[in-house]
C-alpha cells in the first residue's frame, strides 16, 4: 500500500496534486475549525493495527506514518520521484551490494540521534519471524532474511547477515541477487528508522509512537480521533506549515462530508460517491479531483478449493467480462474513476510500466461471452457471488450494487451476485487478511512506490504480504524474479509486463477501475494538495 532512491522510473509518476488535510481548531484542543493555533481537522478511519511501521500495510495507518516518520528516501509529493531524504547517498557498483551514507543532524522527536544502527535495528526487527510484522516480506532480498524469517520452522538467526553498521552514519546492505531498483523501494514506511524507546518499552511506544517526521502524536482515542502536533525542532526541510492535524474518525464518509459543508471539518480526503454530483456546486475550486496511483479490484479466495480450479478460472474471466465498467464509472463516479485495462496505474506512465489495454477482451464488457464462460466453468462456485466490503467508509455499497446488477443482468438472475457489507474497515480487513471470507471481496491497491513491481509483487507473488487470496503461480513468480534481477530498466519493465499477462489468463483478481484522488476542503485553509498516492500533503497546508 505505500513507497523508492535514485533509479529513474519513479520520475514517471505524473505530477499530481491530490488532496490534503485541512484547517484548524481555534479552541486549543483542536476542535472546530480555524484559529490562532492553526490546527487542521480531517476525516480519517482507525488503522487496522497499532502503528508499527513494519506492521502497517493499509491506507489509514499509512497516512499517520507519513506524518510521523522520514526514511532514507521520500517520494516527491507532486511528481512521485524518489529523492534522498535522510540518505546522503545510496551507492552500488554491482546492483547487489549497497553502501548507505546518512546525512548528519537528524534526530527523533525525543532527542535521540538517527544513526545507521537506527535503520539496521529497525529492519532486523521488521524482518524477524517472532515479531510477526505484516511487511516483513519487504526485507526478503537482504541476505540472511531466510534465516530470521524461514518459510517453515524456527528462525536460526536473530539478525540478517546482509546488514552491517560501518559507523554512526554509514551501513551496508548485501542482497541475495542483483536488484537495481531496490533503492527506489526504500521510501516505503517499513524501511523507516526506529528509536531505542521502541524496544525499551514497546507497549508505551505503541500507545504513543515516537518518530522523526514533521509531526508528533499528542494523543489517540481509538474510534474517535488522533491529534498530531507540529514538531518545532524537526530537522528536515519539509517542516509543517500548520500547528498540527486532528484526524477525526468517521464511520460514514457522508457524515464527514456533511460536517465539511457545515463548517465543522476542514478536509474530507475521500469524497463519497453519493456526493460527487453536488461537490462542485458545494465547494467550487475547493474540490480536488486528480489522478492517483490507485486501482480498485475484486479478489477471490484461492484458499477455497472451488475457486482454485481451471473451471473457476473461466468463471473469473467471465465475471470480469460481465462488468460494464464504462457505465458504472460514468453513472456512479462522475469522472473520478477510469475503467481499468491492466493491473497497474496510468500514473506510472508507459516508461514506468503502465500498458493500456494489456488485459484486452477479458476486461471488456461482453454480455454473451461472459455468460458463455461462466456457464462453461460450471457456474459461480456456491451458486452466488457475494462481494464483501466495509460499510463504514468509501461509499462502496453503491458500486458493489452496480457491479452485481451488471453481473445479474448477464446471468439473467437477480440473485447471482449480492453485496456483503462488513461493519468497519478494521473488521473487514481482519476478515480478509486472516482468510475468513469464502467468496469475493472488494480490494484495491494504493502504490507504496511508483514502480510496476509494486503493483504486481506484493499482491500476486506466492505468499506475498498483500496476497490475501493466496493465489500462486510459479511462472508469474519466476518472471518477477527475473525482472527484479534485470539491470536494464526497459528490459525489467518488459519482463514485469510478461508477468502481468499471466494475470489476464488466470484472473486472480478482476481489475475494475483506476481511482483519482478526490478531496474537499474548507475556506479556512490553503495549499491543499494530494500526492500521487492520494494522501494529503499535510505539512504544506496553511490555516488562514
């Protein structure tokens, strides 16, 4: 869900200004809007897990990590280009052995110095099997990962042999294979440094995380709000231009939008579909609609035997062809979605791996062919497709109902497809990530870093961290491995696209549409933008 250094495909990300968290509390406690303290209030949803960087792989938690931490690399908030942040340099002569030198003067907000050890210890913690971190997989290319995180059995080492501290500001990383694009992945939150307090009193740190970014966490009440405040001594050049941000939990985006238009909230960074017809009239130029590195999909449970057969493959292809993407995006999403024709995002550009039309006829509405394929495959497993979704945010009911209507129309059966609402995002993600769902579910991907690799490997590689459906294909895995080892950028992209073509024939997930970032903000704030990941550039917002 979120992330890269000096390799150049990151430059392919389109210049984007997505939405930002907005405006301010004038009452000293961050409530309300506007005021001398310059506090911005924004809609939010509770993260799935406590905010350990290596254990956060969803959007809501990622928003906070982007505010509280800075890593070796940061992605330019307008272009997505990977730029050194804490790293002075990340060098290699063979694309396998890297020397990382840090800039001096960086500290955590508790005063502790950020050193090479801060990174090495954090990466070893994130990779260790015993710590059960969802993003451990991101460390897999570092030599010794297989010893600290074996596929089965117990760990035979405490730390990865490929990481070595040279001095306070230098460390080295040895990978298991050539991976020329590896530096470009290091802007992902799993790679940020951690202070000693994280290990000394882990429970205390989890209750109030300490980082090295432009904001500190003042308080968090689950189900209510998280209050962040500007860190005055932040050493970076992207200091916060407001006094802080109050992230307010909403279980219904329509309520958040109503609060915005009533003057009780400064920013909604996901305008609900039901309000898209009204938003321009309501907000004028305070409505933001701009491309983002996000794709929406429908996933399937390959851990359920009936979905992991050749007949089910035909059914999945047929279901994809039964969805009238242009009609749904036009009628429901009001120019904030574009029908998907591959599994990446146009934000990457052709040079970054996006290939328009790669999915071909399998992603094109064809009522007769869709019905034929589903029937040839023996019909929908279990007799009905149930598409689960979280009911609290994102206005998913409207589009899930529309997708089901399209499928039902093809099948001539108004019960062939139904929606399956799950109360909250956290509950929904818990069911998805623990393989509790037995039919389909709404899914999506917000890029971690602007590389085609990030749209493929974390989602579809065998046992990848976000491969919730547990799809596995050896040919796909082999092509991804080959692409990662390729030192020539254009050859790497072509090989990744060869892997992507396997998704066409297997359809492990159905690509639906590319998502724009959409946001609305109050007249009390300025300089509101969304980055290419559709996350508000909080530190740039100013309060009037």
